[in-house]
């Protein structure tokens, strides 16, 4: 079932086309990655979905609700983690969470438990926090209310590897509750590990969609070798790995590398093409 749908979505800034004729949908309960170079149109798409900016043309719907006309209603069951969080500087983290809780009905999530899990000092002022700790504040704020959708723009930017792991452990718990997650990221290893689907955008247009479950079931290898005669070769292989080894054993090898093809390899391939 499609929860979020983009239909012929375009966004212009003057004569500049930031996003051109996007058509895609996101199913309920999926974690969907949104991947592209800086300036590809990721943030423009996300902000239009949230009605922070308006589409030039086309339509975005969430649970069948229009992203502009029904924006207030959509925000009742949607949370957003921006790439660069901004809060009131002169209040403490605790004061911010207490303030947020006044807006959330049926809130069963404790900000104290989340702060302890993410190693965040709630007694510090916002102005005294590092980028990583401000991102933790944004993550906790997004998880305080009951969500059906969480939209994230570079959510792990500023987090160390341990916190990135803890963050995705929290997101996977949300997925178990059938929460839908839409995230943009430059960290392709986390996209490959946690996403059910990856949408690749280039120059404001969708150029491919990768079903990660199918990608994992149909692994490919990238084989690179150099011979004793100093010739080299690199190629993709899919099939019985034992047959590959038999063929390679007939070559007078000097070096050999075999690695699984990753989403990063797929991504780089698209962006090397004109």
C-alpha cells in the first residue's frame, strides 16, 4: 500500500529547475533511502513533502491527503529530522523536551530514557552542544510522539559510529511498529544495510530505484586481478563462485581481489555516466 506518492512533481527557483517531473511512491512500513549528489534535489523534495516549500507543479499526497491543503493534518502523524537542526539557544535540552511534550498527545516515550541511551546531557543549554549532540536532540524530539512517518535529511551527520548504530537500532524498532521511514543520506553503507529500497536522484530526476531485498538475494562480485606478466583486468561476476575460482586458477596471477558489489559501486557507476 502506497503511503506517500509524488505525481509529476516539479520545483523551479526562477528559471532553474531543481526537481523535474518526479513520479514515485513509498509503501507503508518500509525504510526508503534517497540518494544523490549535493544539489541533486533531495532536500527540495523532502521540504516540499513537508510543505516547507511548495511544488511549482504536480502533486504530493500522504495517506491520500494533499501535502499543501492538508499539511496541518499530515504533521499530526509525521516527524522530521533536518540535516542541520536549529533550536532556541538559551534553554536547556530538558526544557526543550518538556515544551515539546505539551504538544504531543498519547505520548508513551520517555525523553529521559532516550537521552540516556544516546548519551545526551539534558541539563546542558542548546548553545553548548556540538553538532552531534544537537542531532541527538533532533532525533529524540522526532521519536517523542507517536508517528506513522519519519522523514529524515542526513540523520546521522555529526554522529560517531557507535551513535549511528544506536540510532538505526531505534529506527528498526519504529519499523517493527509499521512506521514508514524516508531518509536521504550520503552514507551508502548505512543505506545498503538498513533500507528496503533506494531511490537514486540525479540533476533533479529519478534515474533508478533499487529493491534492496532483491539486491541482497542476487549478489554480484567485482573481480580485479593482475597477472605475473603485469596485465590487469576488472569485471563483474554473478554465478557459481566455485566456477569463478576454477577459471582464475588457470591464470598466472600476481594479485587478486574479489568483493561483493555494493550499492556504493552502483551509485558511483550512475554518477560517472553523463
